[in-house]
C-alpha cells in the first residue's frame, strides 16, 4: 500500500491529480520511454503487466468512488431538541 500512496503523491506533483505514476505512464502513447518504464516496473514488482494492472485498478476505483467533491456541504447546526442552556 505504501507504494500506491508514494506513487499517487508523485503523480500529484507531476500532474496535479492523485493518480499513480504507473497509471499515468500506461495512458501515454506507446513509445520507448513508456516501454522501458513498464519493463522496469515488471522487473521491480516481479509481475507481468504491472502498469496495466495499476491503471485498471485506478480506473475501477475511480468509477466506484465517483467524482471528488472538494466543497463540503455547509454545517447547518444542531438538529436535535434545544437543550435549554
């Protein structure tokens, strides 16, 4: 989980969105740097298609989470009976 958080923070620094770097790289057009990065991450995490799995996980989670609401609803005050003090 720590890798996901660090990668998301780095993605925020790079793009302004909390999106893992592997998902950002996976969305790029096919080129040599993208292929080299994907191969390196496959070797680091000992899995095939690591960046694709991260991009798929991010896409599914963002669909389940829905749009991020930055403006919280206003605080309307107490909703119970008046305590009288």
